[in-house]
C-alpha cells in the first residue's frame, strides 16, 4: 500500500505541501503573498503610528475599555487611509482562500484519495470518528477559511497553504514551527518520553517536535478529522512516527500523569475563555509532576492599549477571529496559575507571539 | 440538575467574525468593490505576465510550443528569481500609493517576522 502520488504530479511547495494545480494559480498566489507583505505587513507600523496620532489629535484616551475601543473604532474608520488599509487586507484574504480552494478542488478526488490511502499506513497513525460531535464554538469560520477547520474535507490542505501566504513565507518549510519547537521547555530532570501537541491543525509543530525528540512518543490532537488526516499525510511524507487523533483539548482521552511535555501553539485565541480554562485543567491532569506546558499565542492586553484592542476587534471581523477580543482581555498566565501551574516564563515577544511556560508542581 | 452553560458559549453565532460576513469600509460599497476589483486585476495581470515569460522560455528552450509544459511545468530557477523580483516591483509601483504618504517608497519588502 502506498499513497497515491497523483497529488505530487506538480511537485511540492514550501516543504511538503503538494503544489497548486496549475502554474496560473501559483502565479496568482505569489502576487497575493507579495501584496500582503508589501501592502500589509510592511505598512503595519506606519499605519499603527498614524492611527495613534489620529486618536491623540482627537483627544481620545489611550487606555482601553469596551467604550473607548468603540469610540476609537468610530473615529479611525472615518479615515480614508485606514478604510483602504482594512479593505485591502480583507480583499486579499478573500482572494487567497478563493484561489486556493478552487485550485485544490480541481483535483479534489486525487487529494481525498491520497488522504484515504495515507490513513491505512505508517509510520504513525491517525484516528478519527465520522460521528464526532463538533462543539459549536469550533464551527467558526476562523480566518474566514471556507467551511472553517471542521467542515471542509480539504481544510488541512487549505490551512497549510493559507499559513504559507498569511505568514508571508515565514511558515515555508515549517521554519516558524521549527523555531518555536526549539524553544519548548523540557522538564527540569530532562526526561522526555511522551509529548502532546494540543490543537495540532496541519501538524507543523508536531513534526518539528518529533525531529527534536526522535525517540519520544508524540501525539497531535485536533477537533477536526480533516486536520488530523492531513497532518498524518504530512508526517508520512517526512517519514515521522507520530500519532494523530481527533479529540477535544478540553476532554483529553489520556490517563493522568502520562505526558512529559504538552504544547499548545496558537490554540487558545481560537477558543472561548471558558474552554481555555478547561484545557488548562486537562493539561495539568495529563502532565506528570514536573512536566512542562508551553503555550504560544498572542500577548494579552496588559497595557490596556486602545489601539491594540481596536486592531484586535478589526481582526475579529476581517480575519474571522471571534474569540481574539476575549482572549486578549483574559490573562492566560493568571489562568494557568489558577489552574495549578507553577509559572516559569512569560516572554511577550517570542517570534511575534508570546511564550508562556508553566510546570506541573512535583508536590 | 444540568451544568450551566458558560456565558461565553451563548449566542456564539452573533460574535463578530464567527460567520463569514461581507464587511463594508467605505460610505459607498462601490468603493469597496472597486478596491477588490483593482487588486484582483493586478493579480490577473501578473498571471499573464508570468505566463508570457514562461512561454517565451519554453519556446526558446524547446523550440516548440507545448500547452502541458506551460500548465504543469515550472520555469527555471533563474527565471523564477527574475519573476519574483519583477512582481515585487510591480506591486510597489502600482499599489504603493494606496495609503497616500504611507505608500510608495515606504512599501519595502518585509515578511511577517
């Protein structure tokens, strides 16, 4: 049994992603990726400075509360420069999903057959339940990705290529995931036999962890069967022995004290805060005493900065991030401590994200 | 007795961004559509320029035309590098003025990190 190679008839892009269906689609998406880099990423700082100046000139408070954020939004979105910036952001986002989905759909059968083939072979495994009950919060169309993560059979591929474009090339060859995985804290006694990646999506962090800990048993779990199916195919292409399973991070199907390291990369801002609390509780349960929990996600709004909150609220709409405002206002470090973790590290600026590390107390 | 559902799990569909919407940023949605159209035209123009350059390369190398070569083949690394640079310059030239004084020469290439 081998995987149908029809999906790689045009080779691979940015690592293990099967190249888009035609040169036309690649050219179109290269334009979108460069336009995002040049017109959005490169403009983020000057646009931020310009926005703050507008707020300052209008005598608006820079301290954040829901009322001041609403006022800031009303003021800033009257400005034509800012309207254009956010319109461009949204239009490019819509274009890249449309092109990627159309391109993948041109050979949907080949792609689905490859995913079917992959689940029958190892190394590693993938387990999912066609009758799995997806919680309502996980049906959100995150990043305005068509169908969201849970409802589109090609969502793993869509997400993987979307990350490439969204990250402006920083996700190519899993560069970003490798950088993050290299900073994951090990337990103080150095024993690492089992690792769990929560909300693993396409499995980039999971495979990066396997390369760092080749002898450890690695698990990647995600609410979406389509994600774990693609993550398994992706790991197979790299000949990595990893177990992927469809599972809720807030209802882990693992024994107590059975993992040495748990990682959550960009998961917490995609769930409501009440779910985050449950995930923290479950993580503490499955970690062995002395085990580490590394959480990569956006920094919180500790300064109460009104522009940062405005930017987050715009992102909620433009980028389909309904839970970001709640996440940013919550204090995840505090939630981890309240959940029983001994906090070891909070770095608010680790590769554009914040890194939070806590250990399960030994006594 | 049943567990009370946390407040943040109520009315999820009403949260901004939960379901894909069609946000409008300008007073007239025509302006929003025009910006989308202009960006898309740029992408389509780039597709044509890319294809033409590839076409010329295929013709000169093979001394014959093959539709399959153009559709599923990839340009040489040298041409790809040239195209990558040309595309960036095209975006800067056409769209750099979008944000008025914040565009143009300030639109330097910069990735997410």
